[in-house]
C-alpha cells in the first residue's frame, strides 16, 4: 500500500511540475540564465561587464543582496535570457522581485521573446512589461500584427522599492492563451484571448531600451542611466 501511495504521488500534477529558474539575490547571473549586454545599436554585443553596462551580484542601496543591472545612457540592453526549455502546450508561472532607481518611456523590464522574430507568423515579442513615463504597462503583439498596449497601471511605480510581479500564462496552440498578472499581491490583469506561442519563445529579465538616441536627443544623459536590482526570479512549469 505504501509503495502504491508513493506511485500516485509521483504521478500527481504537483510532482510533475518543474522549476526552470530558482534565482535568489546575491547569486551570479548564471543562476538565472545567460547575460546579454549591448551598446547603442541592436547587435552591438558586449561580452563581459564594463563600468558602463553590467550585470553582477551585489547589494542594492539598502544593503539587500541582489543581482545588479546597470546601463549608461548610450547602452540599450542589460538582460538575462532565462534558463530552461519552454514548449508549446504548457503552463508557466513567473515570480519576479525587483526594484528600480528610475523609469523612462520605452524601458522594458520583462520580455516573453520569440526566438526567430521573422518566422511566420511574425511575432517578435508576444508580450512584455514596459514603461510609459513612470507607468508600467503590458505590451502585446498579436501574430502578424503591430505592438499594442493592453494594460496600464493606475499610478506610477514607486522607485527604490521592492516590487513583486507574478505572471501566469499558457502556451497552448489549439486555442487562445490566458495571461494573468499580479503586482504586489493584487491581481491587475487577466485575459484569455491572446496568442503567446507561435514558435520557440523564452523569458528575459532586466533593463532594455529607453536609451538616449545617438544623435538629435537633447535630453540629459542622466535621464537614460538605469539601475535595477533583482532579488528573486522563480519560473515554474505547472
């Protein structure tokens, strides 16, 4: 009887759930995935941390262990491509704890990114978390369609404060997908008419875009200098 009970437990959905990422503040970026750094232009890859752009373990300004992301004004990317294998017909939960020193229109802190951005149907970024000014939004790209904002927060995100975002979504290909999001414990978004899988796709965490333009941008450099601290990333296949 005991062996039969253990067999049932091993076959239960809970037992079959897999943790793809379990990052805790202070660990190296490799515990979350692979670092991606870029300069001004797309494809201007930087291999290794510099004083101008980096991802490295350390402490936030309050002394809390975290993974520190930094970009100077003319750098477009400091992101970690999440570890793990992601597939069609699955459900995922993402828990993401972070703080930001600054926000700016166009700054992206999370991407659900398609591997082949030109493969039909075209869907480079099924969804992301992006700022408009200081307001967090969800951006969505339907297959073969343009990018659209499908949710905006009611107030600006507080800075230098830990926030907790939880995402749950599925990648079924037989019907539209559901995406739910909670911010600091309160559900703020739920839709079940989205398409979130049209080919190999994966999560990315960090700070992307919002950089100062190479020419013709008269805004102060400091408006485009970004720091983020990530305290936890847990991704589970449900």
